[in-house]
C-alpha cells in the first residue's frame, strides 16, 4: 500500500443538503435505504441515490410521498427490521412505533413508558413452550 493511501477513509460520492440537522440515521440491512430522523421532528426514508420514498411528521399522522398516516414519535431511536420491511422508532414520549418501510404507514404504536427511548431493537418472537 502506498504511503499516501489511507485504508480507513471513504471517498465522498455525493453531498446533499438537508433542511434540518440529522439526529439519527440508520442504514437498512437488506436494501439501499437510509432512515433519517431530524431535529425538526421529521422522519424520512431515502434511497442511496437520495430519492425520497416517504417522510413523516411525527405526532401529526401526516406522511408525504408513497405513504400516509405515519406517526412515529420524535425519532430519538430508529432501527430496521432485519429483513428491511419495517422500522421501529422510539420517541421522547416513551412510545415505540413500527412503520412499514415501503410506504411509511403505521403498523403498530405502543406507549411503553414515560421516558425517552434511546435504544429500540427487533428481537426473536417468544416461543410458545
């Protein structure tokens, strides 16, 4: 390896401006998608080429793009389901919302506690023994 090469660097492919500061970003494990939660309360899903699939305004039930009806908390924590078909969002209000990755529609919403959710994860279903 040449001395001028650094194995720990990335090459910038594209630089896109956003309208707000990104608070949380999570890459989809199975597709070319990224979920972005911004400081202004938006949650959006984009492709690697920056095509917007949908965005939601948490707490209002308003989503734009392919989907509608997403209500996702404030987006303090975001995680993709391993197959990439849904994402879970934990909010400052202690609620966790699961959204369909294709259209942003709400699949499930549960108030789990009174505090913020800074970590959300998908787990294996409990076995019926």
